[in-house]
C-alpha cells in the first residue's frame, strides 16, 4: 500500500493544469508511470489510484469556507 501511495504522490506532483484547476490523473498517465518504473498495477490498484485522485481533486476544488468539513 505504501508503494501505491508513493506512486499517487509522484503522479500527482507531475499533473497538469488547465489554468482554472488541476487536471485529473488519466489512465495514460498511469500507463506511462508503470512503463517508466517497470511496474504493473493490478486493476484494484488502478481503481484505487483513480479514486484517490477524485478525492484529492474534490478537496482541492473546495472554496476556503467549504474546507471546514
């Protein structure tokens, strides 16, 4: 699980932006990361990475007054 979190943090640090918000991590990003690191994620791990990303974007996109939750 630690390796999966490290992979997420590394991919997240390299993500792009459209000028209004950060862009989500895509399956292409995950595939490229796997190729560069000579690793293969299981379907569960890929789903977990995508869910972590959705949660992170949801938190980052909240207005400051909304972040008290």
